[in-house]
């Protein structure tokens, strides 16, 4: 029961608080004052602000902070600089994502508040924000009197709860409740006795909020408590709604924990079947229409084809009467998948075309069209309509975004890769394979990626932002997932340190310099705020027109942040410097990152051509304080930087570019580091390795040296993941030479990727990059072609595939040279050589030698003929 006297007392107290606020605003006209107003509910805040407008003689301006707000003082200054208000009310502080950074920055800038704002400033906060004020902005808070409190009366609190319950059950998909409000309701309802129905409704709301924050197990607990009441009281509609939400929670668990996804899908099926029965009994055909679609998708995932066929026929009837064109198309899609499983290619083709036709007639172009084109292509492939199938898959790939449905995107890629390979389009097939690996890595679907470059941890970022985590917490998770946490933290700390303007990241080929920068450091910096300053990382990896590329990357980064304006054209060193100074003036920390910097020295071979970049970098270092530069290059090219050191005045780094304070070595993994990396990578992708296997694998890779090369760890790990070897006993079945067999399989796959027709060329090409001393000599393409006895398109194909596979390095030089990525591959490659191939190579060599002898003999004959002709000519002249 609600205590009416208590509600009246709270209402009276709110009126007194409102009067205090009115007096404060009137008293400080024309001068700065800071007032904190504490209110936990947006509806109460709106009501109090409406009353304030009605009774105050001073007109107040209102500023709503966006979640992405970084700097409080600058945001307020931007809002009031054209027309200073008589008073400014700031709301929305509780929604700011980087709240701690915002408050810390406001605390440092507190004197600027007094200097710039000659009016009362009223900040509306919640209890949670007020607690953070005390921790992060206590100096600024000390300027304000005790906070003015507004409390929700008990009867209003109950009305709010009922209102939220109705919203939740009526519009589940769009229901949102701020974290601060859920916490406040949680605390305030402790003193209120709720009836069973409201208690069950409250549990449902808590489940929705926990699900939004990705706390899936807690969400299921709350949903289950709510469901028990609705089942006991035969409230069919709400029973169906809650059962459906439980099923969605199990589907999310299946996404996050793929090792046990079958069990989670079975749970989802059970609850969706219960939900569908409840909606049908309640005659809620609109709700049943959505539920039956979700059940169909779960049956598809479980590959329950007969059940799916029956359900799809039933769903068609429901959706044609109560559903949408998208749902009807989905039913035809289910029928197409069933037909494919039953090898009924023509029926599958017809069903997929019907799905596409329904969407086209309704004027709908959406993500699902990619699925229906994929199903159509599968049917066409089996009907020997290869060109049509390829066309449909290419369109499907174009229309499908991996961030919307990564599994569908991967299915499209796999089918397209297979078709390309069957049609002898080996390079296209291999490029698709690389894209598959990159997408799987980016979305946490694959622990190891072989020799490919790591991708940004998109899944970590997306889930973190969706669940409302702070950006600092997301950055911690990015660092942990990288396996290079220490290196990322140390490089980030250099960026934070004012005296550290330049960092040179160097290491051997294959240690992961580009991967750590591109996949982990840049995303972490994009989410980081240093001393209330946004960080703008600008990554450059191409140097043929470095000014243009740098200017373009800078422009894209600024537009993404929307923090500063563009100064205009930015494709010349002068224009870029102007923009960088503008960034500094707007409190933006720019980090220029030059990855694979050794490429610059081969793009510009003359010192005079390199001078422009030297001068640009020197001016950046010497004259722009809020700017950091990172150069990343292979260790064996460090000496090139000495020219940069000589050619310019680098006073800010004491003209000592290779100082230990500047250079940062990125090395191989130690045994403990490699073990941590294996655990981190496998945990993130749900490819669970037995601890004994992880230890044995690392020991094998470390060998006598006691270090693990990152590229070797990725190659071996990828093969184990393909074979689904997760236990030590399975690994030991490979024999004493387990690592050898794994590497041999990797080599075999690369050769297979080159195609059956070019298999011999690929094997010989790799063999020619070894010698009898088990070393890996560098060779030009011309030398390799001469040894192979070919200059054909086949050789170009092989070169591109083995380089992109990471097996062979393209060494920057004139002309380009090629080299195996590491010495440990040499014995494997030389062992692969079969006798026929060696004979073929010997025949090629004999042909080359024979050709050389024939050419030499022909040259000798030509010389004799020429000199005989000359002798005859001089003889005739002498006789005459």
C-alpha cells in the first residue's frame, strides 16, 4: 500500500527545492554560480522544469548533452558564445559515455568556467553522477552549495512503474530504460510492497535491462521469475511474450558460446514453441506471426529439416493473413533450404525466386535478399548454371553487410570461393579465402588466422558499446584480447607522455608490427580520451603519394570524430600542417602513424625526393605540441632513419633518432607470453584448447630458442583449429613430428590454392627459394622465371598467391626480390619435392643451358660472317 502522507511530504519538499532553485537563479544574475540539482527520473525532471518555467521570472536556456560529449566547458561555450543566456540548465549528463573523463576535464578547467560564464549554471545530475562528481570533479563541486534534491512521490513512483510495464509489454523491441532509472527504481521499490502482478512485471523489466547490458544469465533468471506468475495466472499473452524473450536470450548465448550452441538452440526452440502456443490460444495472430519466424530460424540452425518444412507451410498461411512481405519471403527461404537439403534443386530454385519476387513486389530491398540469392545460387550450381550462380553470389555479397549478419556473409563467401575455384578462377577464389579469414578474425569467429594480417576487434567494440560499457573498459578488453597487452599499454603510455613526441616501433619480419598497430592500437586510440582530449589516430601504409594519402586519412578521421572543422584542402604538406595546428587549438591529440615505413625509402629512391617528408616530420615534431608520430618498420631497415636524422634539425629529440628512449622493440613471444596469447585467442573465439595441449604446443613452437614467432603460432594454430584438435591426446596422434605435419599441411593448402594446373609451378617456385644449405636466398622474378623456364601467367598467379598467403615475402628493392618468410620452412619445402618434379626442373635447367649454348653458337657464327664480310670489303678496297 502507498502511504499518502509520505507522498504529500515528498511533494511539499519538492516545492521547497523548486523555490530554492528559483531564488538561486534570480540572485546570481550577471555572474557565475554553480548549482547541482539531483533528480533520478527524467519524468520528474521534466515536470519540475515545466514548473520552473511557469514560476521563474528569469528565462533559462536548456542544453542537452549528447552521449558522445567529451568536454563540458567547450560544449557549453559552443552553445552560449553567440547569445549568452541569463541562466543555463544542463541535462543529460548521466547519458555521457565517457563520464569520468568529462568530469575530470571539467575539474581541470574549473577556472575557465568562472572566466567565461557570467550566468548561473545549473547541472541536473543523478545520485550516481553525483557520486562520480565527488571522485572526479571534487574541486569544481566545492564551488556549489549542497545539491538541490527532487524526489519521486510514492504514488508517482507506482504510476511510473505501471507506465513502464505497459510500454515494455506493448513495444518490447523499442523499450529502453536508462541505467540510472533502473538503479533508482531498484532502490526506491525496496520500501514499497508490490503485488504479485507488479512484482512479476518488474522482474520482466529487469530482464530486459540485463539483456540490453549483455548480462544474459541474469536476464534469464528475471524472465523465469516473471514467467512463473503469468503461467500460474493463465495470462496467455504475457506468458507468450516472456517465453519469446527467454528464447532470444538463449539465442544470444548461442552466439556468444558457440561450443555449446546446440544446447542453447534446443532451449530456444522449447520456449518459442511454448510462446507460439500461448499466442495462438490468445488469438494474437500478429504476435504469433513474429514468433513463428524466430522458431523457423532456430529449426534451420538445428538442421531440423522435416520440422522446418511443416512449420514453413504453416507460417505461410499465417503470414499471408497477418504478417509482412518480409515474413512471407522468409517462409519461402525456409522451403528453399529444405529443398536444397533434399537435393530438389529445381524446387529450391523456384522457392528462392519466390522469396526474391515477394520482396521486389513489396519494394523491399534488405539484408535478407542476400540469403535468398545465396540459396538460388546453390540450386543453380547443382543445375549446372554456373555463370548465373556466380552472378547471384556477387550481387548477394554486394547487398550483404557483415556487421548486420556475419554468418550469412561468410556463407556467401564460402559458396563464391568454391564456385570460383571450380571455374579455375584461382586468384579470385584465394582473395575470397583471405576475406573469409579477415572477417572471422574481425568478429571473433576464428582464433588463429595463419599468415594473414589481424583485423580490428569489431565484436568486442560492438558488444561493449551495446551493453553500455565505458570506453575505458572496452579499451581494456581490446588490450587483453590482443595478446600484446603490455606492448599496447607501453606504446599508449608514450603517447600520453608529453616529452615523448616520436616512437619508432621495430622488429623482425613476422612479429606482428602491422597487426598490432592496425588491429589493436588504432581501435584502442579511437576509443581513448587523454586528459579530456579526443585522440585522432591517422594510419598511413602507402607512400607513393604520401601527402595525398595522409591528407585523405586525416580528413576521414576528423569527419568521424566531428570534433573540429576542416581547414580546406589537405593534400599538401603545408595544408596538412595547417590542419594539425587547428586540431591542436581545438584540444584534439593527433597521432600520425607511418606503418611499414621501409616502403617509403623504396617509393622515393633519391634523397632529394625524400626531403619533403623529412621536413614535414621535423616541423610536426618541433612545432606542434599536441601531436605524436609513430614510425613502424622492419629492424633491418632502421639504418635508413639515419639519413632523416642528418637531413633535418630534430631538436625536440636531441637529433638522436635511434635513441633507446625513442625506439621500441617488438619481439617474439616468450613461452609465458605465447601461452597467454593462446589462452586469450581461443577463449575469445570459443575454440577451447585443453590446457595440456596449449602448453605442449607452445613448447614445440619455442624449441631450443625459448621464443615463439607470432606468425608460426598463427599458422600452426590455424591448422589445429581447422582440424578441431582441442586435446593433447589428439595432438599426440599426429606423432612425434606433430608441428612438422601441421606446417606441411599449411604448405600443401597454399599449393592447392594455386590450382591443379599450376601445382607443379608453385612447388618449383617455392623450391627455388631454398638452397642446399637450408637457407632462403632472395631471388628476382626474372631469375625465378629463367630457372623455371617460363614467364607465363601461371607464374604471376603463383607469385601473387604465395605472397598474399604470407608464405613468401616481397622484398622492396629494384627489381623486387622474393624470399621465404622464415628459415624453418626450408626443410619442409625441400622435402616436398618429388622425383618427377626434380627431373622436370633438371630438364628445364638443361633446356636453359642448351638455349644459352645455341645462342652462343649463333652469336659466334654471326661474328664470323660479319668479319668475313669486312675482310672482303677491305680486300676490294686494297686491290682497287
